[in-house]
C-alpha cells in the first residue's frame, strides 16, 4: 500500500485534464508562450499548444497550470 502511495506522489508523467472552459496541466516543464488566443507549454520533447479565446492563467505553480477561457484546440506535438 505504501508503495502505491509513493508511486502516486512521485509520478512525473504529464497529465492534462479538460473541464468546462478550464484546462489543468500537471508536471509541465516550461511555459513557452502566453497570449490571449494561444498558450504553449513544454514537456520533455513535446509542445502542448492551447488555442482559444480570452485565455488566461488562473493558477501557476512549479509543476501545475490552470488555464481558463474558451478552449478551442488542444494539441500535443513532438518537438
């Protein structure tokens, strides 16, 4: 049981969760670009691109972002 808890806490995989007009990104490495209609984030050898309207960072932590706004496109591409 303790091993499962440690694995959960030490998990460094990228996790993206889309809610109604909210996008949570966990374990990102670098925030690349922030604009009203475009935000990009780096994770290992991938770029996460978020396109939409009135995009804003609601929460920014060392390894977590919460983006709000009208999210139209979410894509993950290799660098």
